[in-house]
């Protein structure tokens, strides 16, 4: 019966890591790990309790007047049962270590896919030039036409061309164009008509320029932070698979679909761990336990980054919705502005759903991993 329980748990581990039951939710993996570890603990607890009862019976026999032969037999049985308890405890620890390690691999594999997804997300985000163009009236055909009309009708005596250094300054360009309009020979009615045609565009550009730049620079910061997360998980994988003798990088493993090799090397290492005893076995076990602790630290780092990213995009949503004349200028607002709002809403959804944090970490995760049995 014991053998079948352990085999069943191991098959669940291997199929979850390398089979078709691969899940997209790291929290679900943690729940699976908790259930499997709990099953192992309950299984061994029952056996150990039976042996402890037998040991108690051996002790009770000494309360009478046993013969020398009975005393020797009782002591011998007691020591055998004590040794069996210790053997079962070591075996239990080995099985739990196996579950932790395999589930840890599964979490690393899944989180790496999420980090790569974020990398793609940031790479496809709007560039500084795109956001700058959105806030630059000189990029819109309506304003270009406005300047052409003003240029053709402005007074010769007020003819002043901006130096190259200032011609790219949005505010100075707008001020010069409006000033030239006022000083032009165009009639008052025509001036008002020309100005009304670009009023919303100029208002939007000048009001939102700083805000749009803020979105760009903070997105660039998030992209840089995600690169650091990517580097950290790749280093974690290197350290995680070092004990089992796997040397390929995480990206190389993913590209070549090398998970079966990791599976084989992990099984070989586990067999080596089981075949040893004492200090050597304990050292081999610690070599597998330590990377799991590092994984816990990475999960906390990943969670913090996702929380931070979600908050940034919520902030971006407030920014793009802060244009106070949006309703009045809705028809004339650039299509890129509406697309930006849509992109931000989509990003918020992605951070809350596709990239969401691992829900169980910190104290609760330690309870699961280290046998406090408080998981619910």
C-alpha cells in the first residue's frame, strides 16, 4: 500500500511538470504541492503511530517481572521499531523534498513564460517617439494646414523665422503660430474659424504633453525592472538545476524543449540520494532544499513587481482620463489617444489575470513547505 501511494504522488509530480496537465496558474501548483505533501505526511504518520504504539507495548511489558529472555526480546523489538521509525522519517523527508523540487521546477517554467510575456508586452508598448508625436501639434495635418494659412497671410514686417533649436519646441511653435495669426491680414471671422479648427488639438497637446511623457518614462522603468526579473529567474534556474548536473540555460532548455533531460537527471539524483545514508544523504537533500528557498525569494520578488506594474497602469489610466476637455473635444481628439486608453485597459487586465501574483507566499508558503500543516 505504501509503495502505491508514493508512486501515485510521484506520477502526479512528473505529469504536472513535464506532461499535458501543465497549468497556467502558479497558485494552483502550490495548492497541488500542499495536497501532495500533506498526503505523504499523513501516509507516514499512520505508519509511525503504529510503530510508536508497539514501542509503548514493549515498555509496558517491563512493568511486570519479565524473564531475562523476555527482557532481551523486548529491548530488541523496541530498537528495531525505533530504527524503523527513523527510517520512515528519512524516507518521508526524501519524498517531500522530491515534491518540493519538482513543483518548484514547474513554477519556474511557468513564471518564465509569464516574464517572457511581459517582455513582449513592454517591447510592443508605445515608444517615446509615438507618445511624443501624440502630444506634438506639429505632427497633425490640421495644425500643419493652420500654419500654412498663417504663413501665407502674415504681415511681412513681423516676419521672424525661428532658429532650428527652437523650431522643435512645441510650446514656442504654437505661440508663434497663434501670434502670427493675430498679426495676419486675415479677417476676424476667418481668424476665429481657423483657430477653432485647431483649438482642441492645441489644448490636448499642450495639456497632455507632460503626462504622456510620464507614461513613457514609467513604462521604460517597468521594462527595465522586468529585464532584471528575467535575468534573476534565469540565474535561479541555473542554481536550481546545478545539483542534478544540468548545465543548459533556462532559455536554452525552453528553446530545445529539454525538460525530459531534466526529468532524467532529477530521477538519477533522487536515486543517488536514496542510496546514501547519514551525513551524505542529508547533504544531498540540502542541495535540493536550498534552491527551493531561493525560489520562495523569487516568488516574493515577482509578486512585488506585478503589484507595482498593476499600480502603474492604474495610474496611467487616471492620467489619460484626466484630460478635462475630452467630452467637448471628443470628435477632434487623435485616434492614437483613444488607442492608448484601450491599450492601458488591456494591460491592466493582463496584470490582473495573465500575470497575476502567486497568491500563496511568505508565511503561508513556509507553513506548506516546512510541515506546519496550516494550509487551507
